[in-house]
């Protein structure tokens, strides 16, 4: 299968979250920038300061860069590292969710509100209370209920939240170990105004095919970061990155809150350390948005790509053999 070209090459972009709003395909990526920071397991090299939003009317057609939608300087609580964002629409308003380190170096998740899908977005002055770690992903179900998924281990600090409170010293453990269950991503309902967590933050249970929680030692399947949720034929597909083994994988469940059962791989490792994606239906076809480092050769300068996805007879996901 031929390697697709990045959807844009005038900026380095990563972590694409794709949505269809008003018949157009919108992409909310991280905006990677050049820095002198050496690569490390903390992810310090991903030192982003703003977000751009892209849109396209058709796949393969021109991609519009709508310019800066939000920048770190406009958000009072943000110190640095605006990582993978996502967006949602409800009642004609658009919400941008984004993680960043606060002034104490703790990753939190913020929300900013706009009147148009491309922004600009006005940030709430404080992060979402009860949010933590990285990689927010939203899902609005057919009944209008909205969910926020988040979490990432290692540099994403999820290991610091095992007790429900931030324990800085726990950072060094990076993750659970051996036969322990792997650390699990988080999900919470969003309030009607989409700006707060409604009720408790829960773990997203991801079972292996044997019905038991995936072990921490199973690096080919355990959750690392980059949660995404989509719905197909009434079932909920929870997909994520396995991090240090560089796969995009997915699990299927009957409810947006889980539990989910591991179902397979979506994408083999791409060029570059990180892999992060979204899945969206547009004009009757399904697409995987992801990134790699094919343009730069540097882990922190990534480029967003897209490929068509199909479902097989058992509703399992796979890359389309011929790409439209
Ligand atoms: O872009 C910074 C981080 O790299 C993201 O938050 C992770 O998902 C990984 O792609």
C-alpha cells in the first residue's frame, strides 16, 4: 500500500482529531514546533504553544488552514506543552478540549468555546475541575450525552493518579508492572454545557479476549495514550496507542463507558516514536487520521495523514486495500 502524503506540509502537525461539522471535515491537530530540547521519555521535546484548525470539503480536495484557534499565552493556567486536542459540538457551540502543563508542571485539561468549528476559541480561565493527564477525546452519543476520555502514561503522568490524587514521586514508576493490570484510561460524563465533568471520573475497562484485564506486561495491547471513541452499528469502538510498541489498536463495547474487549490492530508502527489517531465517517466512508515523521525525520516534528478504513464481515476494522 503506497504511503500517503501528509494532508498539509506548511506546518508540522500531529495527534489529529477529525470531526464532521456542517457537512465539512474538520481536523484538530497538535501544532508541532522546532525546539532544541532533546528527546526523552517525559516528552519534553513536544513543546507546543498553539493550535490551528484545518478543514476540507472533500477527501483529496484542498485543505484550509484557519490559522491560530487558541494559543498558550491566552490561557491563564497554562505553563507549556499544549498537547493533543479534540473538539465537540453541542447546541450550535463548539468546544475545544486540550491538555497542557499548569504552573506546577501537572497536566490538566482545559476547554475553550467558540461559535464556529474553526474557532477562535475563548478559553475557560481554569482547567476542567477533576481533569488530569493528557489526550482528551470527546464523544457525543446519539442521545446527546457527551463523554470525555483522557489519560496517558509515562510523560502523560497517568501513573501519578493511581490514588486519585497527584503523587509526583509516582512519576518514576512510569506504569504498572508485570502481571498487574495495566493502568486504564479515564472517562467522565460532561455536563450539558460541555464545560465540566458530571459526576465521577471512571476507569475505562479494557479486557483481553479472555475477559480479563490486559496485563501491564502486555505492551502490544495495553493502553498507553491517545484514546478515541466512535460508534458503528450501535457498538462502541474504543481505540488507542500502545506507546512503546507503537501500535494503534481497538476494543469494542456495548456502552460508551465500557467495558471494552480487545479486538485487534488498526495500524502497524509508523515512522517516529508516537502514534495517535482519530476515526471518522465522512460522506459514507470511514477514515483513519494519524501522523508520522516522514517529512522531518524528527520525533517531535510530525505530519498528519489519512487513510480509508473499512469494516469486514464481522465488523472488525481494517485499512482499505485501495485508498480513495
Ligand atoms: O503530541 C504530544 C503527545 O505525543 C500526545 O499527547 C501523545 O498522544 C503523543 O502523540
